[in-house]
C-alpha cells in the first residue's frame, strides 16, 4: 500500500453471553494471549487488553485494510471456538451479539491503555453497565437502551 499513512486506534468492548462470569483468572491470561494472536494475524497491533470475568476491553492499532467489524467478528468467533475446544467451562461459551468500538487519537492512547489495564480496580467501584453507559455518554454517542448489552 504505497503512500498510505494511517493512525487508527480503536477500543473494542464485548460481553460474555448472558453476562455470566465465565472468564476465570486461570483462563484470562491465556485468552488474552490468544486474542492478541488473532489481532496480530489480522495485520494489526494489540496495545492493551483485559478480560474481566464477564466482558473484555481491547485497544488495537488497526491496520487500514481491516475493518472494525471484521476484527471484532474474528476475535469473538475465534476466541469462542478456542474456549469451547479447550473445554474449560461447563456448557457452550459464546460472546453476546454486538460490541462497542471507539476510536481515539494518539494523545489519548496511554490513558486508554492504563484504563483498560486497571479494570480490576475500576470495577471495584463501577459496574460494567455504569462504565459502558458513561463511555457512550462521554463520547456523545446516540444509543437506544433496547440494543445495548444484556445487563444481567
């Protein structure tokens, strides 16, 4: 791609189906490494990732030939398949439909990465619902609550 210069930073957030706490600490590190491999295989760069028990945040330096929808779909489909093949949970694992994708400038990357990596502390005082709604409001994104994640 001669003469193509980009700077595309995107945070992708998605939740476990039924908002169940299925990503246990003994699975988290391996899952995060697997997801980073998916991102790398899609010509992109993983910058920060944290898989909470019921949802995941990822900050990616996105390659210009890869759409956000392709990236999110590949991460969710491949990681679900991987978790199910490992048989580390009872029953079938799935991510909820949909995802959040938010872009940032280079000057914001360090703060977003720190926020993602500080998820355990953050969620001691804020629920995923509060966090997600706050992000949508802060970024002035119009939304319909009917189409948001299940908040079980």
